[in-house]
């Protein structure tokens, strides 16, 4: 897995379990050697996965206090870091090849969740400021506890409730508000039943699910709105694209993670129909898993140059 990660990804060299246990001793109880004699954890154990994430965030990103309620989405930190670095490359392409850094770069994380992982990594790596939105007040309350319990994060991550659950972007932007880039990890499934079936298949591959397990748990967790959306990933991203068009001049790059390659053609068609003048699809690999960062902009090259001059160069 490590060799397929982004060149700037801190986890490219693999997981250093002695270092992670030193950072978070509670992880030690879940570390064991596999059949090849390498230290690892049971990735089918949600408690072990949660502690691994907490250790990674503490050791590499300076987040001393990170915790989640049971059942909340607990994403893979190395995978999320890859997306942050790919997003940085996208901004760099609009900045003469250099990644714009510092708090004058403002990122919108759509569906920040209880974990707030994208803002935590993006702030640590590039010093960016974030607005995280979510439809779930409980998720925002948990994210706020993480931020409040880590003094260095205060002032760099703002949280905002999306008041209309059917909307993605609409209703989030305030008057005159600008963002350099949006991030989104959309729900992959079209229904609760589809999400459960996906979890069951995953557990069967791990040899963990028996016939008595009627409602399998995901080792990376996930609440209803985090896992499924009517129409699935494609419908969600189409909504995101449609709602981005009225905000064309207020964000340089809109992006979304896309997990299913079969959805790409329809998403690119939606982007063209919305009037975007630039699109990119960046592939990301984590082990055997491939996902994509799809990006679109309504601003032409001269407008990118003006954006850079006004927001990144002038702010230095």
C-alpha cells in the first residue's frame, strides 16, 4: 500500500507501530504480528482502527485529543491524506507549480462529519483554513469537541450546519464568502440496505461474518447519512455539480471524491452541462483500492491568474 500513496504522504513508508504505540500506548493492546512476522492490527476491529487513527493524527499531525462516538465514520488517515495532497497539487497548478500555503487559503469540507479528518490534515500539512459543514448537529458537536480540546486548532477550523438536508452546497455560502477549493467524500450507497450488503460482503472477505450476523458493522463505521443517499454516489455528486454552478465565481475549484469508476462518464457530462470550463480527474491508489478526485472550475485561465494574484500573492 505504502508505495502507491502520494509522494508527499507521510505514510508512504508504511505504518511504524513502535512509533505509534509510543505516541498512544493504548494502541499496544491491538498490535500483533501477522503470518509474515510484521506488526499490524486487526482492521476488522473498529476499536483497533479508531485507536490507530488517533495515534496517526497525534504522531504526524499534532492532534493530541481525537475521539469519535461509536458508529461514526472512522476514515483511513493515509487515504484521506492522499486526497489532501492531490487537492494541494490542483491548487499548485493554478499557482505556478507551488502549493499555496497558509491561512489565506480557505477550503470548504462538505460533510465534515464527527471525525474532521480533512481539516485536521490540511491544516497540519499546509496551514490552510477550513469551513466544515454537515447536516448532523451531533457530528458537528463531536468535531467541535476535537477542535476545542486541541488549542492549536482554534481559529483555523470553523463548523457550520447545513440547514437543508436535501442540499449540498446551497445555503452554505454566506454573502461575499469565497473558497479556494471544496472537498467532499460523498455517500457511496443508494440505500441503507445497499450499505448493509456492502458491509456484509466486506466482512465475508475478511472471514468475519457468519450467517447469524444480520446487520454487519463496518470496521470504519459510518452513520446513515454518511453511507447512503437516495440515488447513491452519482445522484449526490450530480446535486453537488448543479449547486456549484450558481457559485461559479466564488470558488476556484470544486471537487469530489468518486469511488465508482462507472459513475465518471455521467459526472463529467453533468460538469459540462453545468458550464464548467476546466475539469480534471486525479487517480489515487491505496493498496488494491482505486478512487478518484474529480475537479471542475468555472473560471478560465486568466481568471485563475487573477484569483492567484488577489488571494495568494497579495496575502503573503
